[in-house]
C-alpha cells in the first residue's frame, strides 16, 4: 500500500533514461538471484565430492556423467567439480557486484536529478544556486 503510493508520487518525476535503467536493474536482480541460488546449491555437491569422492563415484545418479567423461577413478571427479563450483561462485559474485554498482550509480543519479528539479522549481534563478 505504502509502496504504491510512493511509486505513484515519484515515478512521473523520473526521466525516461532512468526508467529504462530501473527496468534493467529489475532484470539484473532476477539474474543475480538465480546465480546466487546456483552457487549456494552447488556447495553441497562440491563438499560431497571433496569429502567422499568414492561414494559420489559409486552413486547411481553420477554414473551417466562418469560414463560420458570416461572417468576411471573417484579422484578424477574432484577437479571438474571444483572448477564448476568456482565458476558458479565467480558468476554470482560478478552479478552481485554489477547489481551493487548499478544500484549505487542509478540511485545517486536519480537523486541528483530530482534535487536539481526541486532547486529549479522552488528557488528562483537569481539566488545563484542554479
């Protein structure tokens, strides 16, 4: 309720160039959340392969992967799973920092734009502010 009221008050004052970037921010937020889920979800398989590679090697769900890549012993699973886990964490980190950067720059640019509009509207130009 409060969000929609604030949204209806502020949205008309935001320029179109910022509106597109806000929509981009929403899309980036969704991708970041999926990347975070992937990196968190990859933690348990990574931990399982590190601690018990023999048990993972013998598990029926891992057999199609083992046959496809032609692994012959359990230790061969450690490096690929490590690289996949590292890639998932790195991807999530890149998305998270991109989202943080976009949020920070966009909010400061919108704040400056709204402040300038307010100053131009409420203070006459002969005061020397604008």
